[in-house]
């Protein structure tokens, strides 16, 4: 091993990154989740020259509120890179932040990717991390990381099913003996739910709302099955008069707005079940499916999925950090999970 590599190993701790459309989580080997920030970058455009102004939490507060020369952007769309340069800057920022701005930081990084991402998209993620200063970059598929994080017995000869509802994608996978038997990546998830809520408010109430308001509605009153008649005030701009306006909505409204998205996810789960070998299907009758990702926190989503698939539905212990924790475990126990890691 070269001397430089030996030194960099001493200075840099290995990292696992859940590079999500909505949030990026970083796990340091042996330390758990050390960073959880929005995947947002604020870029300043000065006379045609672009520079990064803020990343993460600080940049998210600027979304929808920036002057003309500053744009707050999400460099990832549907779980894959939409802006290569900005993604590189974002990863660089997070590496520096968790390594306390150490100049010598060039860690080994394990990043999780959607199952539906192409080899070109995977190489773009790997290249971004290498350009950001990583010593070596490996990739793991999102549902595998979610299953490891949820503690499912994926290495055994039994069927395990995971539905990971993230920001940009919903990953559906059936696994057995350490591999993916069937997987489907839907480009509808948390962001699509926010958009559906904004569209519903515009159509039903003539009210225009921003992304952060949609997200707030989803968290506060969003539901898959309405169970109460409580109202929630929503502020926005009246489409007719152009003036600020407030309306009250109910769980019935949110359920109606989200129905199309949830139906698409249910159809994806049914497709996966139809393509699962009979022996593994028999296991799933007992094991059921496990929900991970931020979408698992939507009220009554487990009840709706169970009702429509006939399977028991469990929500992972900590659905928001499940994928990141699983990626961290795969990094810690590289020998156990080596067959599930890849490089491009």
C-alpha cells in the first residue's frame, strides 16, 4: 500500500451515504448517523459565474424565497443526478462537514442507489463522489440497504419484501439469499405526494401554495385513510384575485389528493407479488412487507397497503434513517455483504 493511502486511511473515517432526492444522510463507521440535511444547494450567479452559497439546512430555508441572482436547487431528481457539478459540490461539503473540515479527508464511501438507475447514472454518482475527494466508492442498491437497516433476514433462504418510499423514488423489492429476486423502482414518492397536494389545492380551492407548504400539509394532515374531521389551515395565494388567502382542509381532502399516488404504489407492490416465485410468496404471507423511508410515516399507509394486498404490513423502527443505517452496516460488515456491493 502506498504511503499516501496509509496516511489517508488514518486521517479519514469510512462513510456511508444515503444520497436522497429530499435528504442526504451520512453514517460514519462505528458512529451511526452523523449528518441528516436536505439535498439542496443555493447557487449564486454573478455575471455568469456560478458559486455555491449554501448547502443543506441553510439552503433549504432559501427555497422559493431567493432573489433573481440566487437559485436554491435540488441536484438530484428521482434519486439520480440531475446536476453533476452541484452534486459534486454538495458531497464535498458533507465530507468536509463530517470530517470537521480536515484537508486530508479522502474516505472510502459506500453510497446507495435506486434499483432502477442505469449503469450511466450509477457511474455519475460514483464519479461525483470520487471528484469530491473519496478514496474509493462502492454502491449498494437502496432496497438491500433498507432491508439490512430494518433487520430483515435477507441472507437466509426465506423471502423478505421491502417497500422504501423516499423523496424521488419508491423502491419495491423481494429478496432472498442475499440477492434481489425481483425489484421495481417507481418514480413516484414523497415529492409526487407534495405535488399532488399542491395540484389539489389549486383545483379545489383556487389556492396556489409552495413546496414547503405542501410538505407541511402532508406531515400534519396527510393520510391514506381518513379517520377524523379535524381541520387544518392552509395559507397561499388566491388564483383569482392574486391576494393572500387562508382555507381550512380536512383529512378527507388530503386522502383524495394522495389517492392516485398511493394507488400507483399499491399497483407496483401487486406487480412485485405477481412476479415472485411461489415458494417466496408463501414466506411473505407470514413475513409480510416492511415499509421504510419518509413515506412510511404517512398516517394509515400501512393499513391501506395491508387492506389492498392482503399481507401484514410492518413499519421499520426508524423509517427515515433505515436506508442510511443499513448502508452503514454494510460498510461495517464488508465481508458479510461484499456480494451486494458494486463498483463502476
